[in-house]
């Protein structure tokens, strides 16, 4: 396979957690599979004082160990460099620019460069401005400069627009890669392929045959050491505004004219623009928010959200949200989409379920009200499950539901790149398809902002406490049950000694 063009990858925030846990391990994996350019360097930039050697040792903790790959690890390490900046001011960037130029000349990387902002969002503006002052964003005829930024892309519609304006003053939109790691997941990309490469699904994929759609991203962990960030964010901003809406975009979009990046991203934008904006008075009935409270499960006592480090004792931040929404367009008119996500749930499961309409009349015993389901298992146990009705062997015509189940793990021997590997490689190759575009991010915010505003304006909208280790507040069951439906994992299955409450 052809190797990508030579380049330097500059990582800002290089002493941070993201670099250690995600970026360096992903780059190392790409190196292991011989997918990185012939000549490349990784230049870590941060405010911590470190030598090249210390940086290499520090970031190399999560790349796996073992005698066999020691030689490879040593070779990879030689590509890692570090520069310490006092701050992200233009004065400091003169030194950075000089260092980059000398690396470029030494390695003959042709002036190609990726700037990866792995810093807290507060630093984005200074970094981009300073890159601009040093003219480090300019591309020549034969070289390129790209900017990768990590979420959050703003924490409101206004701030997202402002961020886009600021980025676009220095970089062109097609140089900006907004990373949403959900789009890097194999199973998320497979939604696109399943829809548009199978004659059997596409004719059914609309309001005539789809009854409703359910998207769940449940996490069993709490917020860990991220209380400071999370308490300002909450589940709606942290998971729905980006990851869940991106999955929804893939499920709901029209076929693009080709798989060209802009064609694919244009179609997703149209979905986001068709999301029905909620009126303030509808928020309480269409959005259920919750926060986990302490629970004793077996012998284990699990702390509540308000007891977590970095969280306000009276915090009203939601760790769970369930939404009923509609897409007002030709394909999806009237089909409810149910989205939910939460921390401290009984299991870590991310999946999308397409529930098809029932037959017009039930002929057989046992099939009353049963809907065929296509379950797209995003993680774990990646795969796809089709639930259909079959005859129970023996006398009469009794019907039971059976599973046609495919697991990705059955594709043994296939190298499946992790989300960050895939996305980094795409950025190196200049493919923006799996990155969020500025207008799409704003369109998502346009849907989210009225919910945030209503919560702020009407403090009477309830925040429900759900015991850690359960499927969220029981009121989320009501959200879906009013249409005579149930979640695939209903909430009213209490485990442990905790109880539901209002906060
Ligand atoms: C991140 C959120 O973007 O996604 C985290 O900030 C969340 O709060 C994580 O835990 C979930 O990602 P994944 O890949 O584990 O589903």
C-alpha cells in the first residue's frame, strides 16, 4: 500500500492524559502496521519542562510491553521530540517555529505539518492565534498544514460559533479536523456501509417501515477524576451534542452522491438541520435528566455523583439524559427517535436499534405486537443482530423471536484499527470524511441549546436521582412507554439498596 506523505505531527498538550492514553498508543499502532509515512516526526509541545528522553519515557506507558517489540519501540521512540514553552504566546511560538523548521530540514518532511490540540479548550484560542502570528498555517503549492482539535467544540451555540469564527480567521475550514472519536469506530462507519450496500435494508429505511429508533450509550463507570470538567458539562453536552447525534446522523441521512468527504458530510448536515427544535414548554416532557446517587450493590458501596472529586455538593449537572426527538423531513416524518446516555449504568453498551413496524395483522399466536429489530452493536461485542419471528417446531403455528447474530470478532485475523488510529491516519492522508464540519457542529448545537436554556430558565424541571448501577431514572421509562413501547433495557429494574428520588 502506498505510504502517506512525509510530515511532522505537533501535539500541543503533550504532557497530558490524552497524549499518553490515546495519541501515542494510536501512533505507535500505526507504526507497528507500517502505516505511518516513510519520514515523520512527532513533536510534543507543553508547558511542563521535560527533556526528549523524559518525554519519551513519560508518554510511552500505554503502548504495551514485551520483549518481542522492544526493538520496534526503540525505533518509534526516536521519532519523538519535545519542546517546552513557557506559555502559548506568539513570543514562544517563534522558538517552536524554528524547531519545526529545523526538524523539517533534517528529516525532509516537505513542510507538511499537523497541529494537534490536545489541550483543554481554554488554550485553543491562544495556540491558534500564535500559529497565525508566526504564519505557521500557510500552505505552499506542494505542502499542507492541518489542525486537529478535540471536543468540546464550545459549550453553547454562541461559543461554538465564536470558536468556529476564530479558527476560520487563521485556518481554512478544509484545514480543520474536529475529532469525534465515535466516527472513528469501525461499527459506526459500518452503519453507512450496511445502509448503502444492502438492497434489503435501504427500501425499508424510512417512515413507512420503521416504527421508531433507539440509540443508547450506557457507561458503567462514573466520572472518575474528571469531575472538574464534567460538572461544567453534563451528559447532554458531553455525549449527546456530539457522539449520539453523529450516530443519529449516520442512521438518518440520505445516500450521498459519492463517498467524497463533502458529499458525505453535506448529507449529515441536512439531518441535523431537520431536527425538530424543542419549544421550552416541551422540554420537560421530551427530555428526562438524571444524576446517579449512592447505591449499595451486593457488598459494594458506590458513591453518588455529588460525592465525586471536583463536583459541587449541590450540583445539578445531569449524568443521564434521555430524549425523544423527531426529524422533520420526507424520510423520517413522524418517526420518534429515542436517545439516551448515562454514567454508572449496569453495563457499558453502545447500540442503535431500528424497530420495524409490525405486520398489519397478527395471524399467529405469540407474535402480538412484536417488532423486528435490527440491533447495531457499536460496543462492546461489536456486531449486528437481526431479531425475527420463526415457527416453534412442533404442532400448530406458535411463533417465537430468534436472533441472527453477527460478531466482528468472527472476522479473525483482520486488523481492526482503533478509533484514534483510524482518525489520525485519515488526517495524515487529508481525508476529512470522518471529522465533524463546523456547520454541522453548529447545527447540533442549535438543537441542544433550547434544552439547556429551558433547564436554566425553569429550575422546576426535575432532575431525577437514580441509584448507581441502574438503567437511569424510572421516568425515562414513561418517556417511551407513552407510545406503548419499552427500552431494550428498561429502567425499572432496581438492583441494590438505593432508591429513586428527586434532586
Ligand atoms: C468522551 C466523553 O467523549 O467519550 C466521556 O467525554 C465518555 O465522558 C467517552 O466516557 C465515551 O467514549 P467511549 O469510546 O468509551 O464510548
